[in-house]
């Protein structure tokens, strides 16, 4: 798997190679004010910046000024996973219709994964598809959700159950936005960073073992390396399997367990990265019980997630029955049969393992 990557001093450029739908991921400090990175990806004159009420006071003015040639309109949505719904997306549709936005319009998602997923879904469905740009402002969205074209919203019975594969025109990951990111959100983003080391990149996992405390301390060089490597790994996998027919499924390590936690506990009570962290420990435990990895390897997975100050145990109030019921509804389940991403070894995952309920119950 390959992805193109270019580094120039404090900026990196990673390319998601999808033929005529390829797009760049720009990574670096103070990118929000650089119009030259965005303008090549805006074809019409109508631009709408969509953000939330947490991010808007921090970065909306800067981005609006950068795109001032287009006289962008703004939509400010409430912040939180609980608002990742069709009702919220309808607010976007209504405003675009009021402003008479055409098929040549461009939406710009300014925020974390919730904003990115909703704006991407709105772009995929408004007038059967218009352009959009991702400007992620959290670690999790910069290393994962803004890249690869997964968009969607949650339903009460399941996370991301309504959505579409729809690629952005460009991703602008301004690492300076992480300076205002709460510690809890930074840690949650680290779960997805660790995932890349576990599934596909043992040297990166070894580097993380040595560098996790530097990332938590917000060391700029460590953060930049972690973001760029994560984007390179995801870009390569997406280029090989855009719509998750094969290898891309390994990106879901821990997510089947994690989505069940988010759904059971109420969206937003556990952050996505916190639930995925616990899910990865559970997937590693399952891999160990199936004798795919050693007890020592399992303990290493658990240790690095603990050192990232992330949870490693599922909520006490969730029983095996609750997990199994929710996981059987997951979009990755087939006719109620739950399939899991497992670790063959550290640095290599495999997809499509169906596990019997007795083995699953042993995890609790």
C-alpha cells in the first residue's frame, strides 16, 4: 500500500490516491490563513462554512477572512455527539436552500469528527452531491475521520447507521488548532493514532511506545509526526479499498465494541476515542484468547492505552448480553452475525472473524 507524502519544513502534504478523485491532506501550523491551499479546490462562487458553537469563537473569523473573496455564509450548529442527527443535517439543507445554493457550491467543515461527518453527509446528499472541504480541528478528526470519505449520522439504535462514502476535495489539518483542544479530547484522539500502529505499522507502534508522553505534553514535533504518519497509513489503505470491501475493514479495530459502548451509554457520555480505546483492548483480549497473540502482546496493548490515559475496561453496567445485542445491529454485522477485526500480531490485523457468543461472553 502506498500514499504520496511530501514534507517542507513545518508542513507536510499527503495525497489520497483515488484517480481523478484524488485529494491532498495539508498538515502543519497556521494553515487556516493560507487561501492558496483552499482556493484550488473551490470551483464555484458559493461557499458555506459550517462549524459548531465551541469552535466558532476560536477559528470561524480567521477562516471566513481567508475565504473572504467568496463572501462565505456561516452555519453554527450545537456542539456534541448527541446532535449528530438527521434533524441537525436538515438545518444545513434548509439554510442552503434559503441562500439558493447551487450544485457548484462548496461546503467547508470546520470542527471535529461530528461536524465533518455531518457536513460530508449534507454535501453528499444536497442536490445529489456538491463539493466539500474538511478543516478538522481535533486530533481524532485530523488523523482519522476527516480522511477517507466516510460520512453519516447516528440513530438511537446505532452509530453512523445512515451515511455515505463521499470524498472531500481537500483536507486542511492545521495543527495549531490543537493548542485549544481540551486534554480529554487530545487523549481521545490518541486512540485512533495507536490504532494505526496496532493494525499496520509496528515501527510506528514502537515509536509511540517511546513518545506517548511527549504527545500528551503537546510536543509539536511529536504531534506532527503522529498526525502525518496516521494520515499516510489511512490514505494508503483508502486508496487500496475505498468502500471497505476488503483491507479497509482493519481500520475498524475496536470499533464494533466501541460503537456498542457509545450507543449504550448515550452519545457523548463516552467520547468516540475513549470507547474505541476500550474496544481495542477488548479486541486484543479476544485475539489473545484465540491464541493469535501472546499474553505479553495483549499486556503491551493494554499498557500503551493506559499510558495514553484512556479507559481499558468496558462500563460496569454493560453486560455481555447488552454488548452482543447492540453489536448484532452494527452496520458491519451481516444478518445478525458479528464479525471482528483481530490482531494476528502487533502491527498486523485481519478482518472478518465471526466469534461465537460463548467466547464473547468470556470477555466480561
